[in-house]
């Protein structure tokens, strides 16, 4: 089984979506199930409703999964596992106060060295522990760092080794006995028989901790790992919340299609024979081991290009925008010259606004009168001939104001094409100018 394990703590980042897509593709390629695990262990950071939002985004992108679990529903198991580690002296009760820890952290910072737990409570006798618990001194449970290094072979990054110092004696159960991320994640990957973890490389340093936990619990089935390189913004920095385009919601609001976003995220850091495809098509040729090791740079122009390609396949635009079907032809025209759905909608809305442009005002008035006072010809050439003849306007002075009367823009689609689709409501539109 593979898994996608989002935390319901904020808007979905494109990096997370990319992880979800890759997990889905590989699960399908390997004929394995896909689990969605909502990692809600950190009560303070959880945001209500984000879990639903994540699932809705997965549905929107066509990422099908077999099961959804909330990590918090396994807290009792996490606690049992922590107890097992305690009983086997692979974990210990730690009474160091938050202040003590913070002071040590600050000290390490001053001395320019990485903070590590001092080991102070590691060798308390059971008597001392009992005594302190009786005195109601708050405590956490820490994992005893392993004696030997942890090595693993990452499918993208290759062989990686972490020392016990890197792993440290980290907290596995908090004061309120809820599990920390690393502990819950490690136990759950074991419980659900996860075969391969695909996630962002920001989790690379968590992996040896998670492996060490399972080793200590006696789980000997290997879980493979693939850590995806980060996505950089256009300035070459890690794409963060401050970059609008990092938010899946923002991209959707900007009118990018899920198909195009998914296509773009699969293409990022990859090279394939073809560039335009769907997630399901990618199942045939995607190769996780061939992903570039270098960070990938986000390029909105490339996304726009793909969006345009995927927009070509769209039908029923009027329905999508919730407008009368009579406008389908006009929407089609706008679609062909736009890169996003938002652009299409803006062009469409503009048709129904009043013109404020001063240039060609007179010409517009003359043409408006001519159009409103006569019957419209079946075919555009006859219509054009009449306008030329009756108004005396020609060239730029005819076509620019005429296009403005139709779509409220001087430049853009061919008037001939516009006339064909707008005829049933052309007078209505012209009246508004
Ligand atoms: N909950 C973690 C996150 O959203 C994912 C951890 C994982 O995939 O192991 O970053």
C-alpha cells in the first residue's frame, strides 16, 4: 500500500499535490492500494475544514484512493507502542521542563552548534521516575537514540546514512500523551503495511528517525523511500506560502485547469516524449526513479502553455460558467485566444459592460445607430457591405469601433467569427455601449 499523508494545517501546496499525484501513479503502476492519512496529531496547528478541502482537491484532480484514515484515531495504538518501547528500555520518561530545553537550545545556538537533547533523564532509575510522577511533574516520552547509524537507499537520492547524533533522543509522546509526527508516522506506516513512501525532501531528515522507531519495535519489513526534490520559485528560492502560485487553490481560482496543473507537476523535473497528457496517461510512462535529483523551478509560462492545450479539449463552457447556452460560441472564441479560464470569463464579462473608451466614440455612435435600426443580414459579408455603404466608414475606423461594439475590445477575435456566433443577441449587446 502507498500513502499520501497531508496535515490539515493550511492550504494545499503544489508540492503536496505533486506528492499525491506521484503516489497515485505509482500505486496504480504497482497495482497497490492508496491510503490517504490525515495527519492531525498537532491539535494546535490543525485548521477545521482543511481535511475536507484536501479530499475535495484530490477528487477534483481525479486522484482515486482506497481509504481515508485520521491519524488521531490511532492514538491508543501509538501509546501502546510507546509503552512497549518504554518497557523494553528503548524509550524513557523525560521530566526536563520546556524552559530547560529552551535554555539548552539557546545555548547551542549561541555556541553555533546543533541542539541535541542532553540525555539528562535517560538514566533515571524506575524509582526516581515513579517518585517524580507521584509529585505530578509533567513529562514527555523520548525515544532512546540508536547505537548505530541508519542507512537507507532512497529511490531518487541514492544511498543515505544518518548517525545516531542526527537522529537524537527525540520526543515520541507529548505531555498530553499525544504522539509527535515522527512517531505516529513511523508506527502508522508499519500498521498499514506501507511498501513505499513518496514525499518531499523536506522530510529526508525524518526518515532515519522513523526507521529507527520501527527497528526498535522489531518491524523488519523494509519500507522503501523516494524523496522528491523541492520546487523553487522564479527567483530560485524554495517555493513558500508567500508565492501565490504555490497554492493549489490560488491556481484554480486563477483559472488553471486541474488537468493542466497535474500535467505540469508531473512534467516538473522529468522529461518524456510527449508534453501534454493526463494523470492516467502518465501511468504508462512515468518512472519515479528517473526524476531529476536537482530542484525543479516553477515556470508559470509553461503552466499557461499546458493550460491552453488542455483548454482546447473543454466543451460546455456556458454550463461551466453558469451562463445561457446561447453564449457557447462566443466563449469558444475567447477560449481559443486565452491561457486561462479566468481570462475567458473576463473577456466574456467585458462584453456586457458599458464602453468607456473615448477613441472612436463618434464612429461607434454611427455604427450603433445603423445596426440597431436595421435587420441583421444572414451573412457577415453582406452586413459589412451595408455598414460600409451606409456609414462611409472603412478600414481601422470601421473595424475597431465595430469590434468594440461587439466585444468591448479594439483588438481580438475576427469580427466575421464574432458575427456568426453573436447574431442572435448582437443587438442586445450593441445597445449597452
Ligand atoms: N504530514 C506530512 C506533511 O504534510 C507528510 C509526512 C509524510 O508524508 O510522511 O508534510
